C-alpha cells in the first residue's frame, strides 16, 4: 500500500479528471507511476548503452554523414 500527499492543485486536477472520466484517482495515479517508471528505465538503458559505446571506442556518425553515405542528400 502506498500513500502519497499531493499539492492541493494537483489533487483538484486529479479529482476533476476522475469525475469527468468515471475512473478512480488511484487508476490515474497508478498509470502515472507506471509511465514514469517505464520512461526512467528507458532513460537509464539509453545512458548505459551510450556509455558502453563510448568505452568501446567505435566511431560515431552524424546524421548528415549517414544521409550522404546512403545517397539521401539531394
């Protein structure tokens, strides 16, 4: 079980949304937490991949270089 104190303005917005949609405030809080966790996980995975790439010493290419190599510049 989790209890969260929200600023009054956010609580009001959440209440209004729940009333307008017929969903519970808990439903929206759960969805928001899940979305945040997924975004944070994606960010951390991207940072890890970037750091591993830097450590590998492999060359990187700009988007302009890639477009030119693929003959997409016109």
